[in-house]
């Protein structure tokens, strides 16, 4: 694995992530880069900057009742809710309440919500937050779940996304392949790096990475 380098968001110079090039594996795919977004998810100052930028597409354009977060982005979700509830001219959610929830995943891979949550999100306006998207498969599964409960999707926000949209919905990402142009994603059976004989540098999940 190569040394980490810093990537700065084109949207906001205060938002940065550490990135390493190499051969990285998850349980379902291989990637050419590991993107460390721990600070964006855990550091209050950094998360506030990120949430402020994330709020831009919704602040004066949409009513948001619920924020559904994935990949441990609950801190970002809380700060995003705070941004959307700030008083100000044209702020549509001022004086409202925003529920922050995350789904469970069943043994069959489908997403569901606890019974107590289902009643509160039924037919509500929802923003979905994810940490990182390579194909959008996870987001697509969550959207299917939200559709079942009659939710209206207001938007999808991500720290990093390699895809511009999911199921016809634009991804509002802080960082994209515009900042990491050589980012590649492969299925387990079609990994170019594996075919070239390159050893896997590390395995990772939303919690971090482990060197091999």
C-alpha cells in the first residue's frame, strides 16, 4: 500500500480526506483506493463543515422530515439536521423536527426498520446519507426499503461517490472521482489487480482497514 495523500473537496477547501492507492478488498468487491473518512464521521469540527456543505441542496429547496444514515454517519446526520433547522430567510425546515434513523439488515440482505421507527417514517420526506459509494448497490437497497414505507426521497448525500446517480436520483457527494480520477472498482471475479497478480494490501469496511 502506498503512503496516504490528502484530497480536498472541490466544493469546499475545508473538507479533506486521506487517500491511499493500492489493492483493497471488502467482502464483496476490490478497489484501487482506500478513502479514510474517519474525521468526517467523528471529528465535530470537521463534521460540521461537511454537514454545512451537505445541507446546501436542501436548505431552501425541500422539506426534510427524516435523515436515514448509513456506514456510521450518525454524527454527520445530526449536524446536517442542525443545519437544516437553523433559522434564516428561505430555510424551509425552520422550527420543525427531523428524525435521525438507520435501518437494520436482515439475513437475506434486505433492509428493514424496527416497528417503532416504521410508524414515524411512514410517508415522510427523507434524505439518505452514506459514507462511500462505488456502485450504489447499498443505497439502492435502502431506497427499495424506503419506497415500501411510502417515503418520498428528497436526496442522497455521500462523503464520496464514484457514481453520479442511483436509480435516477442524483448523488450529492462532497468528493467524487473528479478528485480521485484513477479510482477503480471491481467485482470479486473480475478484479484486474488480482489478474495481474497484485497482492491485496488491506481489507476494509466502514470501520476502517486492516493490513495484510
